[in-house]
């Protein structure tokens, strides 16, 4: 029995030292970064910006693999089933925290099936209205919505999209009845908002600002916890009178769940270094995103809070996928 225990102990020690050696050498071949979206999307741009810098830092190519489909679920499923060896990583978004509760039988769980590496960026959505809407602040918008229950329509990029749930959360916390109108993407939604077919939208900040500056849309507030550097004159929704309202647009890097801790920490260190570089920060700013590298533990806790928040919104509003 003593010999058996000693052999087992030696085996564990050997495995640990072997993984340590692997982590020190890692990576020895190209790394695949899955972006669950099509080329040219915000997810793709963020992923390529980070991948390019990581390639420079680690001396191996980090190749973006676009796997669009099923509302971002296809790419997540592929990443969750990949070998946990550090050679497949995944750029996650709020859509993946939402999917855990949106679908009756989700094929993955963001908190269970992935090892969080680091949050990469943090940003806000923006509440925008058509200029014909007589509201110049969140307070005035709430008053208008209460005076005309069910008569204000808000556009989204699709049922279950973050731009949909941002409106659903607003309806609950502001105690208003605004009607959701889903579109197939942010582009068509913004087009109809500018045209007056719908009255407001909780839109991607970068996508909406070009229409705000010439007056085709009016921006009332941003949805984050803090004001955005892209539009510092805008208050947050919480600041403007809706306590507890925070909706964050984020991107973060994950690995399959059983990826060795040493490799996760190596990648975490590289992400922190990449997001401190001036060229990466400048490129992220053009997407309305601010660098926000975290520890794996901080990112994991944040992801769990996102899953919990959107799960409650989905249940309370009885939202089901299209």
C-alpha cells in the first residue's frame, strides 16, 4: 500500500511538472481564436485586433476562425468541444451569457463549459430616439411612455439580442410599457428608427453615433455603469433616473473548461499586455470599446452575474427565441 501511494504521488508530481513545462513552452504552434460571427462584425474586428497583437507577443500565429450561425451559438459549441490544450480559444459576448437562459435546451453553458481567461473590453449601448419623439432626456422619455402606454415602439437587432433585453430591462425598472419590434440585425433597425417607423432603440454605440452627430437621431443616455469616453456628454441611464439599470457591452476570451491553469494564466498575462498597448487601445476605441483586462476569477464572477441578470430578464418578460 505504501508503495502504491508513493507511485501515485510521483505520478501526480510528474504530471504537474510536465504541465508546467508545457505552459513555459506554450505556444509551440498556431492558436485558433473562434469568433462566432461573420467577417467585418464588431466581434470579428475585436478578435482580429487582439489576435494580431497576441501573435506579435507570443511568436506564434493566432488565427481568427469565423464561425457565424445560430445567433453565435455555433462558434461557442465548437469551442466548448475543442481539445483543452490552449490551442483553441473563444471570443465571447453578452449573446453567449444570454443563450444559457434563452434556449430551453442550450447546447452549452458559458459558466460551466469554459475556463474564463480575461475580459477584453467593456462598453455601453446608447438609448437613441427619432428626433420627432418629444423627449430630450431619460426622465422625459419615461414620462412620455407612461402617458402613452404601449404606443412607443423600440427596435432591436433581433429577439433575444442584447439590444432587445436592454429594452426589456428598461421597461421593468422604469415601470413603462414600450413595445418590442425585432429586426434582422442592427442595420435595418437603425434605418427604420431614422425613418420614424419605430421611436427608440437601445443601440450599439459605435453604430448609432454617426447618425446622432448630424441630428438624424437623438441620444439620451448610455447604458453602462460609467459614462463612455466615446460620448462623455451623455449621462448613464442610472444617472438619469433609473436606479439599478446597467447593461454592458463586453468581449472576453475563454478556453475550453479543462484547459490547464498555467496556460490560462499565460494567456491572461498576454491579454493584459496586449490591451495596454497604444495601437490596440486606439483600434478598440474606434469600436466604442474600452480595454478592461481582468483576472480569470474576476471575469468568471462577471460572467456568472451576466448569466443571472439576463436569466431573470428572460423569465420575467417570458422571452422565447424566434
